[in-house]
């Protein structure tokens, strides 16, 4: 029976549905036979709401226009269209922002169902990459605000009961709502995080991180200084300085070598194959199941 859940959230750009298979395999290997059965593995996938439209635009450009640096252009188109699509008219019912949050909630419900049916649900560790860090942070922030009695303007936490009736066919219990609000989250690992791009223009007094969901909560932010889409979080505000541990790594250097000494799209997508990410993540899981 699993004792902890690892839930991944993908980043920007063209993403296959099985994007987490590699990192899940690495975790099972690093944890070994004695511990891997104690971890439930779940992934959030929201790219289906964005990728079909982006592919249509790219196919038209590719077929009817002359452009240089096609690989980089496609990476930029898919990546930044993701970010724009998630933020555009996010207050509208059925927005991509709301749909993405619904996928996070469904993955959390699946994790809850895979754990013990005890009064205290199992802890969660999140692994989020790139744009997924912003998507997950917004989700947890909204959930904490809603359950604290605050007003939420967009997403499923604007009215969690109104979302759950059509989406799940039932209302959620208080135990489920607490779990869906990341109320048992013990760890968060972010890689190639570009949250500063979304909040840097705000006054510092308005740049507030999520509250620590549990006393054991730890947020580790891993970024490569050569990756212009990966950023430290501590400079954002005093709240982030107190909550987040920033750590620099050399993403993908062991796998690709000299190709990643300067930033390119490949370096941004190489974090989850790097031992400097995999070992801290495995260590976070070990301390919860050992």
C-alpha cells in the first residue's frame, strides 16, 4: 500500500501524455524494491487543451511560409502560446486555466484513492517543471485562499462545489477538499521554473508565495544558470526567501555534454534526466517512506 504520492506537472511546449515515464522509472530504480512499492506515481496532463491548436498554427506556418531556425521557432510557439493561453480570459467559465486546474484535482483524487482509507491521507510530493510550476503554484494558492474563506476569481476553486458536481458527478467531502488543496503536501521540487516572468512586473508587496501546507513542507527550486527560462525564486520577495531553497545545477551535462554549456531548448528540457534533480527528489521520497 502506498505511503506517499509523487505527482508531476509538465512544463511548456509540445508534451507527450507519457512525459513522466522516465522520471517515474528513475525513482523506482533509485528507491529500490524495498521502498518503491510505498510510492504512488501520478502525472498531471493539461497539454491536450492547448497542443492541438498550436500544432494547427505551426503546420500552416511550416507549409506556407519561409522561416529560419524551425526547431527553435516551434519551441517558442508552443511554449509561449501555452503561457498566453493559460492566462487569457482565465476568469471565464471553462477557461484553459480552469481546465488545467481540473486535471490537477483529478490526479490528486487518483492519488487519494490509491492510498490508505485512514482519517489522515498520505503525504504528497510534487515535481513541477517550467510553466507547470506557475500552474501548480496558482492552483495551490487559489485552493488555500478558498478554503481560508477568501474570494477566488478564476479556476475550480472559485466554487469547488460547482466544479465537482458536473466534473465528478458528486460533491466532495471535507477530507477530499483538504487533500485536493494540497493539504498534505510535504515537498515540492521545481525545475526550470519561470514563475518570475509572470510576477516580476507586480509590486513586491503583492508577490506572495503559497503558505507551507504542512510543518514538514520543503520547496526545492533547481535551475541551471545557463537556462534563460529557469529562474531563482528567492529574489521575488521576502516570502519566497523564507520558503524556497534555490539551488543551481548543470542540467543535462552528464547526458549531452558540451552541447549544453550554453542555453538552448534542449537544456531547458533536460532537468528530469539529471542526477542533480533525481537524487534530491528520491531523497525527499525516502524520508517519507523509510
